[in-house]
């Protein structure tokens, strides 16, 4: 009797833990996608900006 109940509790705990890990992976995946999107938008806006951000200084002799 006790073994069966213990097995059920253990199974429920493993299922809960797996669900939490799945949700954590999903959140991390969403964050990575958000960062990629933001980086792409930033790169896109910088590539179309006028002029260069880098100063072009002439070399002295």
C-alpha cells in the first residue's frame, strides 16, 4: 500500500518538475528571441543612418 502511494507521489513530483523545466526553457527561448529581434532592429536602424559613427581622421606625417 505504502509503496504504491509513494510511487504516485513521486510520479506527480516528476511531472511537476518536468513542467517547470519546460516553462523555464520556453521563457529562456522567448528572451533569446526578443534579444535577437532587438539586435536586428538596432542593426537595421544603424545601417540606414546617415554618415558613419567612426571618426575619420587623417594621418599626420
